[in-house]
C-alpha cells in the first residue's frame, strides 16, 4: 500500500477498538482501588500555563528543557500540553480552596500527557497516565500507602515480578550537603561524563545519577550515596516507610542512586518495574515520591504531599505480554432475523423492546437472506431466533425458531420479549 498522506504525528498512536479493552480494564481497576482507599477523581485541563511546570518541575530538567509542547495562544499567553499530572493537581488544590478541607486531600486522575521525547518502544509523545496525590500530610504512612495502592493495582492487572526501587533524596536541609559531596566527587571526572551530564553537573547535579549512558553509570556506581547524607528527620522518614513496606510484604530494593527527573521531590522517591530479565534494568512502569516543596513553588505555601504516576501504555504492553484476559463481551441472547423492508422496520422496533428489557440482541440488518441470517445465528451459538418476514410484519406476528431442534412457532409480536425470556429460562 502506498504511504498514506495523513498519519498520526510522530510518537502518537490510535487506540483501536481491540486496544480499548485493555485501557478500560486499567481504568476500571485503578478506579476500584482508589475508591476503596478513599481517593476522589479529579480532571484538570490538558493545557496549563507554561510557567506552572517551569517553576515546579524545574527549569533544568529534561521535561522543561526539551520535552514541552509549549506555545503562545492567540491572546498571547504561554501554555503547554501538560507533560505530567502532579503540578496541575497541586495547582487545582490551591485554586479550589482544598487547603481548607479536612487534610489530607486524596485525589486521583487519569488522562493523556505529552512530552516531546525521542520515540522508541514504550516511549511516546502522547501517552496516558493515571496517578494519585495525597496532599496535606507528612506522615510516612502515606508514602507507604501510595506504593501499596500502586502495587495492588498492578498486581490486580496480573503484572508479574513487580519490584519497587526506593530511595530518599533528603530535603532542603540535607540535600545541599549531598550535592556538595557529589560535586566534589565528579570534579576530576567531568571529561569522562557524557555531554548531557557535563552540563547537568553544573545546572542540576542530582540528574547525573539518573543518566542511562553506560560510561556515566560506571562513574556513578562509585559516587557518594544520598543515604549517607540524610538528616535525622529524613533518615527516620525513610526508615518508617521501609518498615511499613516490610510489614505489608511489598518487595523492594533500596537503590541509593535513584533520583527522579523532576525538581519537586523531597525525601522518598520510588519507581516500580518488573524483574523479567535476569538482572537487567527495565523501563519503569510507574514512579513517584514525596514533594513537600511543590506547594511553595506553586502557591508560596509549603504543604506536605506525596504521589505516584503510572504509564498506561507500558502497563497495557505488559498485560499483552502476559496474555491477560480482558474480554468483557456479553454474548447475545437472541438473534433477530428479518426479510424485506417492512420487516426491517419492525425489527428495529423489536430491538428497542429487547434493549428496554436489558437483553442483548444479535442481528444482520444489512442482509436479507434468511439462510445467511440463520447461519450467522448458528455461528454465534444463539438458540432462539426471531424471524419476521413481510407476512409476519403485516399480521403483527413473529416466528420463533429453536435452532437446536429446528422447531418453529408463531406468536403475537407483543409477546416476543416475554416468550424469549421464558424459553431462555427453561433452557438454563
Ligand atoms: P514520570 O511522570 O516521568 O514519573 O513517569 C511515570 C510513568 O509514566 C513512567 O514510569 C512511565 O511508565 C510513564 N511514561 C513516562 N513518560 C512516558 C512516555 N514518553 N511514553 C510512555 N510512557 C511514559
């Protein structure tokens, strides 16, 4: 086939009918668990002011530096297709007066996000995330519960071999000391770092720990660890989160070099992945952490909070790999066959009657051959077929055929639904 003139933009994809079952299952499972844990759903606009992310995610992060779909509106405002969900939810929290609600406020969301990234397997420019935020409480219990909910959702979706990577990157008190130590360590290794990391070591040094380049990873493996620089309060916080995880039997690895690509994190950071390849590091399925300084960046008011975000496309891929059953199709209980234009109109009316009775009907309204329609009913394994021809339509009757026995009987049209219900009941 010749290349089509119009295709989806690079890195974006159609979610086709056969994909929808997976996406629906992810949504339904997330909703069920969030409902259970007392989270309310929130939806924020796809567009937000560019500055919201510059201030919160951070100027020297990949998202803000390279990945934002940012543009000027006709009115001259700088807006962006949202690259992530936490900053918008925090904005909504302040804008809608949730500060004065009982704390913590627990919110969850689902929707599309946009990042101008280099497309590759599992990395899109438009992708979906669901996520959750607990705003207004600093208790490590909520860090733990965020991870537990995430773990439970993924487990309910039959994703196997899950593992949580966790670390603490400290807070404003202790992170400075760590950054100094890291800077000192990297001072005479700059030339061996990749170009990005050479820049990062000046603008956002923690991001060097995040680099995927093998030569940088090699250097990083010798670097000082955040854990050794935590202040008392951050150390205790991490300890409590880990104790909770152990209590709840959530498998985790303490990863001293895990930082996350966004500036607003404090204390706990985590990612979830599957351990499918022996030892091999996987793309993360989800990530999150605590962000006690985000409120200050957005509204000038510090409010403790933590949350997580899950990549739906990556989850769907895992579900496909694991052959997870997502079928929800309810099979039809009756087949409606018609011959001729008057019968077709009558068939439409009867179809509505079945719908009102909450019964599922199969039909082939675009075919007039009775033989074809009966063969179709047979193929679908439907035993009761309602047949209406010209004569039946005029006389207000219908034929009901039992496909198994081949027996046919005539009944008044107003009795069709009642009669079919009775027959199905007798058959079961
Ligand atoms: P982040 O918001 O970067 O913490 O990402 C959270 C999760 O979203 C990741 O673990 C991925 O599963 C997913 N994700 C992030 N970026 C992309 C992308 N470009 N394409 C598909 N999924 C993504």
